[in-house]
C-alpha cells in the first residue's frame, strides 16, 4: 500500500484527472479541448478556446481549486479570419 | 459543375463570442453556395446561447445547414435550441436531409449528430449491461438514420454532415484512449452506403483535417480549433482547376491499426 503524505497535497495523477473533469463539468468553463500536462515545474494547460474571457476564467478556476499547485497556461484563442485558400475535391 | 461549400464546427458560442466570426461570414455570399455547421454550436445548449448562434450565423445571404453536437445537448433544451436556430433561417438536420438548388447543380446534405463507439477492431459491442447496450444502440441507430437520409436524396453532389467522426484518420492528434468517445466506424459505413462525395465532422478539437473512409469518401474535420480560421471552403464538382485538386490518399495520417 502506498501511503501519501497528506501535507504534500493530492498525488499529481489525481490533480490532473480532477482538473480535466473540472474544465468540462464546471458550467463556467465547459471545455473538453484543454490538455493538462504535468511537468517538473507544475501543470501546464494547453488548448484553444473561443474567447479571451474563457482563457482567463480557466486559469482562475484551476488556480482557485488548487492554490498550491504551480500552473502555467498556454491556451490560445482560435483565430476567426476568412480563409485565404480553398480546397478542390474532384 | 462546381459546388462551393463553406464549413466549420465547434464554434461553442455564447455572448462572449458574438461578433468574432461575423466579418469573415459577411464574405460568404460571393465565396460559397452554402455554410455547413458541424455541431457544438453552443457552449451548454441553452436557448440563450442558441440565440447567440442565430445572431452570428443568421441572415448571411447563403443557406446555413447545421447538425447539433454533444455540447448542444448539455442543458436538455434541444427543442428550444432547434427552435431558435430555425427561426433565424438555419436548417437543423438530425437523421434527415435537404437538397439545395445551387447555381451549378443540386447539392444534397444529409446530417446526424452521430455518437461514439470506436472504430473497427477497437469498438464497443451491443453486449452485457443495459447501459452498454443503450450506448451502442444509440450509435447504430444514429448511423442507420444517416444511411437512410443519404440514400433518400436526389441530387448531383451528396455531402454527409456529422458532429462525431466517421473515421479515425481525422482524430490523429487526440489521445488513442479517447477515440471511442470521438466517433464510430458505423458512421463511416453509413457514408459508404451512398454515393457520398464528402463527409464533414467536428468534435475532435485536437484532431487533424484530412481522412478517407474505407470506401474512399473524403473526410474533413472542420472543428474550429483544427482549421484555425472562421470556416474552410471546399469546391466539389467536375470542372475544377486540376492543378489545385486534392486527390484521395494524399490526406490523412495512416494509423498502423486502422
Ligand atoms: Fe466541440
Ligand atoms: Fe463535441
């Protein structure tokens, strides 16, 4: 049996799983397209969202839920320019 | 004959996004015959969010045809969502189809949201607990309705529109473990049961753009985070600029097991 030191916070795997579900199930976020990656420096969030508001809200929610885990966000806002090329299909 | 199709999925609209797509959408009348929306139009599937979709994608000057996605089901307000979209002139397909008279010919679009289940050799089976059987029956019923809708349309060019993916090719980039939640082979089988020219889907935000069904039908993942532009444009027909034409087999990433 593995004994986890409660002073060190939850194991990283569970934090990762909980963040992943929080991002989808929290009505203020509802994002399924965010990837949570564990690195030596903490957790990094990757993905694309539809507005800057959403990017900020994700970081706010995750940091609020896990105040002791260092979190970096590398989330982008998907561009919405008209296409410059077309694809032709015979 | 050339039919010009614009398409995007997974725009996940709410008030905070309204206006972002509109400048690009205003260019559509000169550039495309139709705009297809591949599901996940809203964030949580509320009527208020559907009104945001109606505002952003309504009154464009080209016909707009949509299927819903899993996000559009989240708040159990599907009839209200469909109502708000329909009021704005957006056609919502679910197991049915429409034929549009375009300048160069008749475009048939059959649509269904679809469901997960996985792909050949790596899929869920109609066996065991009632929950598992209900899951797989949802998949097969959805695919059967797509097949019937595709076969029912009398047109020059036939397009299948789904939210879930009909092939694993366009999921490349997603973790393999979640493929069964992203699509199912039964949708591919439905697409191959009719003379489909192109299959468009969304849902796989980390997937890739190009794939092909086992029957040789081109598949494109038009999820907004994948195409990274307001919409993609496809030209279908027999009078294309041959130097610009994509051929079957050039797209997609080969999976060792697919
Ligand atoms: Fe989506
Ligand atoms: Fe989705």
